[in-house]
C-alpha cells in the first residue's frame, strides 16, 4: 500500500514535470546594468553615465533555434541606438554581444508573434527601455551614484512606486559589509505589460550569471541584493 502511494506520487511528479516545456515562457525580463559595476568586474573602461541594457530574456528557454543566425544588417537602422543604449561594454566595435543575445534569448522570445524577427526583438527591447526610463526613475528619487550607501528598501520603493510591480535588484557582494549595485531587472508579460519579477529564480539553472559567463568572468557575479547589507552605487571615479 505504502509503495503504491509512493509510486502514485512519483508518477504525478514525473507527469507534471514532463508537461513543463522549457521553451514555454510567460514573462520577459528586461535587464539593465550599471556600466561602472560591470566594468569594475571585467576590468573594462566605460564612460557611460547611465543604466544600459544587458538583455531581454524570456523567463524560460535558451538557445531555441540554432539555425536562426544573427544578421546585423537586419537591424542596421537600430545600430545607433543599440550602440548607445545596449552597448557591448567589453568590445564596443563588435556585434558579438548582440549575436549572443539573439542566439540565447532572442530565438526563444521569437516564439511570440510580436517578437518573431530580429528587428522586432531588438526594437521592442529598446522601446521598453525608453518607456521604462529606469535611469530617469532613479534620478527622480535622488538615487544617484554616491559615496554613501543606500538601503535595498529605498531602491525597491523608488522603482515600485513608479512601475507598481516588483523589480529584481542585483548586487555584487563585497565581503560581509557591503555590496555593489549591479543590475536591475524589470519584467513584462507577453503583452508587454509590467508584472512582478521573481526574486529568486525557480529555474534549474542560474540565469543571473549566464551572460556574465559569456564575458569570461572570474568572479561569481551578481546575486539578489541582501536587504541587510548596505548597497554602494559607485561613481565612475571611485572604482
Ligand atoms: C564614450 O566615448 C566614446 C569614444 O571614446 C564616444 O564615442 C561615446 O559617445 C562616449 N559615450 C558617452 C556616453 O559619453
Ligand atoms: C528556426 O529558424 C529557421 C531560420 O529562420 C526557420 O526556418 C525555422 O522554422 C525555425 N525553427 C523553429 C522550430 O522555429
Ligand atoms: C542578412 O540580411 C540581409 C538583408 O536582408 C541579406 O541581404 C543577407 O543575405 C543576410 N545575410 C546572411 C548571411 O544571411
């Protein structure tokens, strides 16, 4: 009897796992990063003084169509904006970062009719980036790069008051006493309406670091900021 119950339970778990298709996503994560934090980890130099785009990621699926190659000439008209708002901080003259983003995330986003071309995918990300204006939102709350640290609560409140949804704020831990503000994710649904981001990834892999792996990072990368640790928002010349 006991083993029957166990196998019934196991069967249920297995069948519900199988129903879950890794390519089905219901949210898109617009990830912004603070160039100075990125460059302090990667030892690059940056003169960007605003939050730039890191990626536009479905919350499930990666590398959904390996035969759908990135073609920069399809987004030629977007290039000035791409270079300004979605720059490759490591290799400014290259298109390899966008190729990587397309291969890993864009091909999965493309399951949606609204995003099923490279032009639609990249231009939608830029459109949302402008609409959200995260950089302007932080500035309006007087959350600016500074020598004194911020509390996670204050950052969260600022963003939540404007967007009415919960963002995911990520830091680079630095010892036990401080953490550096690095990345802010804002989430939308398939209709591009703002929705809460999940604080902790329930996925089997760690999404937080995956794109940093592309940058051959030696450090562990970003984690969700710890609410009990002061957050430093670095200015360019303090790094
Ligand atoms: C950063 O510097 C590059 C060249 O050195 C320049 O093309 C670019 O416009 C600058 N970006 C900003 C945000 O000032
Ligand atoms: C993958 O991309 C190719 C090239 O664009 C396309 O012809 C094919 O239909 C795509 N496959 C799937 C499963 O979407
Ligand atoms: C890239 O797209 C352009 C414009 O549609 C096309 O002419 C070119 O053949 C494509 N290149 C590749 C390698 O598919």
